[in-house]
């Protein structure tokens, strides 16, 4: 199944988000043109879900949020919170008081959960939904109909686990993600997926360029900046150049057309099979 991208995707409006608790890196990211910077505060249930997988689990402390906010001149202050619970109201209020303007909700399953979170936020911040469960994918049309949802983003790590896929990159080429992307875009909401590495990073298990191609194919307009993107970075100049190169490559794949995007999807499938579990 191929998915026609939105015709006006461009580097200018492609939203990049970085998680960091380092104010110096936050300042570099802000200068480099990254759009959202903040903390990953999700802890509830994550150790159990991802035990033994070697995935990164955040140790960010909410008390660092004001320092991150103080380092930003243009980027929006961001926080990923815990799944909906009786503590959600206090969690939301705390990060809003610290200046957060974009809040991400992970691990939801139903429109009812999304509605509860939206009601707590009450229009005081942009709500980004991080879709990571099979149930949420199956309920995507109803979820997208919840008023005041600002964006839907697919988290490929937990969704791969939920779907029983051995490789998280296999999610990018799946029929399910194609259907979800179509439903989200038809609802008029922005759609994001996973994270990106640097354009020239040859150390990744799957070529980064094949991942970039999927954003155009799926019509996605948002991505996380991966840890690998930053890990071998350095000076503010390097980060700025790397971000500019990423935006340019996203535009390249948008202009490449459907045939090239579908070939990249097939090449991704082959690469995923070669990598095996990851």
C-alpha cells in the first residue's frame, strides 16, 4: 500500500523535537533550528515493557525543566509525561507552571484516555499523542476526532513490541502505519513518526536515507532527533549543519516522487530483514 504525501511538506514546517536535560545542548539545539526541546519524564511501566532490549530509558528530572526553558530563545519547551492516571492533573500542572508549552501523552489506547488528558491540559499547551499500542492504532479515527488534539506521533519502539515485530524499523514499512498515517492526515492533524539519525551516519543498523524516505512516503511532518544524531555531534556549528542537512534531505525525498519513495520502502524492507532483531 502506498501513501501519497501531503503536497506542501517542506523543511520550514517539518517539526524536529529533542529530548535533553542539558541546558548547554538545549541552547545549541535552539540555535540549530530544532523546534521543540525538553524532557522525557515518562517512567511508569517503561522498564517492564522494554526490559532486556537495550533501549534508552530516561532519567530526566522535572526540576531541570526551568533550566532547559531558560536556554531557549525560539524553540518551544516540551515534556513527555506518563500515561493517563490519577496523577495526570498534578503532573500536567507542574510542567505548565515550569513553562512547558508542548505536552506528549504516551501509551494511550482509547479516545476516552485521550479525552481525559486533553481535559486536564484544557488548552494551555499543545497536546501531542504518542501512539504506541495496537489498540490506539485500531481506534485511530475516534482518537483523531477528540477536540484539541494538536498532533499524532507514532513511537516505533513500543509499537513494534505491541505488534510482535522483531525490528522496530519494520514498523515504518508496515501496512498499519500506512493506514494510521492516512487516517491522521485525513482528520487534518499533523503526523509524526519515530526519530531520525544524521544524514551521513553509516553506523546505524538501517541506512538513515531509507528512513528519511519514509517520511515523504507517509506524509509525515515531524520527527524526534535520535540519541545517535547527537552522540557524535560536537560544536554548535556541527549541530546546525547536521540539522540543515537533515531538513534538506527530507525535502529531497518529498520531491523524489512516489516511485522513488516506494523503491526506498522496498529497500528498507530488505535492510530490515538483514539486520534481524534490533
